[in-house]
C-alpha cells in the first residue's frame, strides 16, 4: 500500500471515528433528556451519573484525538480544549490558534502557511 493510500485510509478511519463520536454524543443527549422525564430518585441519579461519565470520556477522547493529530490543546478546563486554527498573521504568516472555551489565542512560530501541494497529513513539515 502506497503512502497516499495509507493516508487516505487513515483519513477515512478518522472521519468514521469522528462521526461515531458525534452520534454517540447525540445519543447521550437523548438519554439525558429522557432521564429528566423520570421521577426523582435513585434510578434518575444513577443514570445522570453514567451520562456525565460518558460525556467526560467523550471529551477526553476528543482531546486525545486532537492532540494525536497535531492540534494545540488549551488547559483552561479538564479535559483540555482542542484549539482551532483561526488563520495566519498577515505579516509573518504564522498560524494562530484560539480556544473555543476561554478564547485564549496562541501563535506557533515555525508553523507557517503550507504551500498548496502539501497533503492533509503533513501540512507543515517542520517537526
């Protein structure tokens, strides 16, 4: 299998995994909503605890996946927040990242805007 085929295969796996996490998160939201309809008691409390545990594990998985793909993490919360790229500075073309939670922004020197021919799995080639 060529490097390009491996990258395409990995991309498909990551897309499927991301979609799976999204669906799981939606299902947990539905369970959470249904749990609110139950009368208060031990069962409702137990379900609520499991839903919160599942949500936390999804967040940890999301942060771990983001870190493994080279995304920056903000440590304003636990689990950490994955920081999204907000573009490049005009003067230096250094990439900016912003936390979706606390809005903290960081610049990474050495991560310059990639050229058009770079693949999705090796966008910066500076490591």
